[in-house]
């Protein structure tokens, strides 16, 4: 074989072949390198994912789209405090912190005190409030519930310092008394055929009080209009979040617009009269608090009015529920009721003999009454859990909460855990004599905690104490059978009918 021509030509061939080999070798090497790199990266990512998955609390996400919502809702209608039945089952399967998917979101549910504490204390930087869409729409953009950072801190401090001030409590005490006495007047007509429904009645106490606190409207046409629109407004809290004429959400938002108009007008009038009022005067209501604050930047009147209306929601649904459930527990606990009567009758006799007006401190310093209130709030769990959304991956006590997931710090299961409370399902106000102050107890958070601690907690306890005092020193009553329903909100199934009332001649 003469390789020459080939060589000549073939040299080129060989040369080409050499180059091919080089190309192939480089190609293969590159592919190998890239593949190895990809494999390494993927492997590493998988490893990370696996590690993350390992740390995401155990649990089931249920069915596609609906997740475990059906079980969550159905357990709400059982007589045991739910979502306790839902929670207990998962707790026993997966532990104190578990994952689920309810109401359209992946949620990590914590029933552990220490984890809850971290969630509540890290509002803003790691967690933000996460409410269902209809609630977000109803509360609106300016709501305190959507605020974050400095604006939230300032707004929260502003409201809490006003609602907790002794000056405010002194002023509001007589308004609450008036409202309670007015409501109780009609109770004497209760019969088995025409019962008094506590759940409806107590709303007549709390709404006028709240409107007075917020904007000093007391009675008259304005209060009636606000009440009517408020009822329409709150119906939209739990509804399909679709907004066009005729839908529930649309009607609720229209009602809110009308309420905002009334508040805006009140604010404008107040501003006109401000020149005659010196800045050193005490603030009389939340309208004053908002108008006199040194905002930077200053919100518009529209924003402030909207914010004031949004404050009615957490304030108005919760206190009447607590009042109703207190009566329910007391009606079924004769010993606790008689001790409550004894303590309150003593105060009443003392006040009558000295012809003295009641001060807010009189009500707040009745120890057994305060224990009844603490116990009611522990068992009622009016706000059963606090919802937040993780802004970034966060690990708490070895549990990973991935970015974008919701987390629910469950208050109900902590309040009804036998590790935290002996005989947790027993209404036992005396337990607080042993436990001590409810406010300093880690396992007790009916008003939440951290930066979003309920600003209305002292006002609520004051309203409850005044209501209980005047009820138990005015009447003996008989309540018909009823039970608590926990979903979608906590309330009495039959609105707690009172079928007979006997006035006390003290
Ligand atoms: C028994 C009655 C009440 C209960 C059980 C209750 C419970 C709560 C809870 C658990 C939170 C925390 C929510 C969270 O962290 O996301 C909260 C927040 C709030 N509550 Fe109450 N509340 C009651 C009465 C009131 C009253 C009477 C007012 C108003 C006068 C009020 C105004 C608010 C406001 C404005 C917030 C939002 C605070 C913030 O996000 O910074 N609440 N409440």
C-alpha cells in the first residue's frame, strides 16, 4: 500500500482525523465536565432539597387544590373545640408541628408554645400577616393588619397607648355602664316562648361603646346608619372573593365606603374646631389620636377614615362573643357563678352604702371576676390561631418553614393542652389563683403577642367585667341548652337563649 497519495491527501486526512480526535476529546471532556458539574449541582440541590424536605415538618398536603380543607371545616362543626379534632389527629400522627394544606394554602401548624412565641415575636422581618383574600379586600390597603415596619409600629403604639391610658378608661367606664344597663332592661321580659338571645343582645352593648371610642358618636341617626352599614360590611369577611355589582364582597365594600364618608365628615368637622382646642388637651377618641399625630408622611383623611372603620372589625366581633360564652360557662357552673355573685354583690353593696360612683379600677380589681374572664378566654379561643406568611426560609427549633408558606401559631391547642393546664376542658376560674397573672403566662395568649398584641385587650377585659358585674347583681337567669360552634367563627349554635329571668332585690 502506498500511503503517499493518501499521505498527501491522507496527511490532511490524518491531520483532520487528529483534529477530530482533539475535538472529540475536548468535546467529550467538556461534556463529562459539564455533566459532572450538573450532576454535582443537581445532586447537591437534591441533597439540599432532601435536607429541606427532611426538615419541613411531617404531615399531609391532602388532595390537590382542596388539600385537607374539608376535614378542617367538618371538624369545626363537631362539639369538641376544633379545629382541635383536626389538630389532635395530626398532632398524634406527626408531632407538635406539622404541615397541611387548608383554605388554599400550604400551612405549617404549630401547637408548640416555644415555636408560637418565635412566630409572634418575629412579625415583620421574617413573617407578615396572612389573611384570606376576602378579609384582605375588606380590610383594605390602609389597614393596620397590612402595615409593616415603622408605620405599623407607630400606628400600633398610637392605638395601644390611647386605649390603655387611665384617662381613656375612666371616661369610657360610664359609657359601658350605661350601655350595659340599657341592654339588661329588656332581659326581664324573657320567657320560654320569647327568649332573650344573649348573642344578639350583647352586640347592642359593644357596638355603641366601640363607636364612641373611635369617633365619639353616641346615639342618633349617625349611630343607626353606622350600625346598619357595619352589619352589611362584616358579612363580607367570609365570602367568595369576587367583586362586581351584586356580589357579597361588592355590597360589603359599598357599605364600607358609606361608613368611611361618615368618618371623613366627622374628621373634617373636628379639624375645623381644632383651632379652638389646644393640643395639650387629652385625646377623646381615635379620631383625635389620628388627627393630632405628627405623621411623616401624613396620611390623607380618606386613609385615616378607612383605618378607623377597619378597627371596628377586630373590636366588634370578639367582645360580644366573649360575653356570650362567659354566660354559657357560668350557666353550667353553679359554684363559679355563686362565687362571682358573692364578689360582685359585695362591691355593689359597698358602692351603694358609700353612694360612690364606680371607677374602672373597681371592676378591674375584682380578682375572681378577672379569673372568670381569663378562663372564658382560655376556653373560648375566639381567635383560634394567628396566621403569618414566611418572607424567607426560616428554621425554628429544627422545623423548616419554607419561604412563601403560611404558618399558623395555634392558640387553641396550647390553651387546651393537658401539659399546660390540668383538666383543660373544665371551666375552672380557680386555676388562675394557682397559675397567677394571666398576662405573664407563656401558655396563654388569647390576645396574641409580640408586635401585633391586641391593642384592645384591656378595654375588652373592662367591658367584660362591667357586663358581668351588672348582670350578676341584677338578675338570676335560666339559659336553655346550647353548645359552642367553632367554625367559621366561634359562636353559640342557638345564640344562647335565656328563658327566664328573676330580678334580684339586693
Ligand atoms: C375578647 C376580645 C378580643 C380578642 C380575643 C382579640 C384578639 C386579638 C388577637 C389574637 C390579635 C392578634 C392578631 C394577629 O397577631 O394577627 C388581635 C389584634 C388586634 N385587635 Fe383584638 N381582640 C379582642 C378585642 C379587641 C378590641 C375591643 C379592639 C379594638 C378596640 C381590638 C383591636 C385589635 C386590633 C386593631 C388588632 C391588630 C393589631 C396589629 O395588627 O397590630 N381587639 N386581637
